[in-house]
C-alpha cells in the first residue's frame, strides 16, 4: 500500500503543473544589514510620485504540483522619489495583506490563514529600496522586503522608463516563500511549490 502511494505521488510530481517560479529570474536574497536608504535630498530626488492601486499592480503566481494560481493585493500605497539619474531614486511600498485575493475564494481565505500569510498577525508587508543600479538595458533594484514578519534583503531585475508625463516600471521575479517563514507543505499528494512569482507593474503620472 505504501509503495502504491509513493508511486502515485511520484507520478503527480512528474506529470503535474510545471513550476512557474522556475521560468523567471529568482531574486537574490541575503540577510538585511544596518545600511538604510538615506532620506531624499533636493539634489537627489526632486519629484515624489504616489503609488496606489489606481496606477499600479502587485500580483503573484503560486503553484502546487497539480495547478498554478494567480493572485495579488488590492490595497497598498507607496512613493517613488524620482532621482536624476534614476539610480538615485527611492522606492517604498506598504501592502495591507488582508487585501490579498486569489483566483478562487476558498484559496483566498486559506492564503490569509496562519498556514500562509497569517494576515491577522502580520497585517502589512513592506518594501524599502536601498540601491538601484543600471544593468544593461534595465536596472537591478535592491531593498528590504518584510513579509510574514521576516525581513530579507532582495535584489531583482526591473525595467524603468522616465517619460515626460509618466514613470513606468515593471518587474517579474521569484522569491522562495520559505525564506520568509511560510512553510506549509500542502497535501501529501499535492505538494506546494516553494517559488512564488512576483509581478510588479507601475505607471505613475508625473505631477502637472
């Protein structure tokens, strides 16, 4: 009986849903240090742009062996202090985790539970950039992500375009949920994958 169960699990792993997190660049992760982004000065960041759900999206894709699921957050706010050059900019975001949604209502409620985000205990998630560097045609953004009560310094690739009327930015990368203490394994015959795809899309209008 045990051998049959093992064969079933193995078969599900082999023929199940491909891991979406393996298809994108993983964020580099390290323990945060004491260095923080300095407050913006008039020389470094002359424009502060507001970020909220009316002009931006914060989405994710998670997966288990048999399926993947999309979701995101509907309540967040932040600022981009735009510098010249862009590398002198600062980014700060605060997410209200109870605004989490997924493509199924039952899953939405489970993700909010102590098995995952535990939104009652950890009502916010935050990101504060510490460095932005030019990398070829794009940029690498580094900063401190606090999620599920755990802070890690992550670095991920992004595109940033400063137009006359709008600042647009986008990023797609993966994080390992276990780096942030989210370790719920899922069902024995339908294990949850560790990598979660993060999708960021910003379209911030310049102040007139």
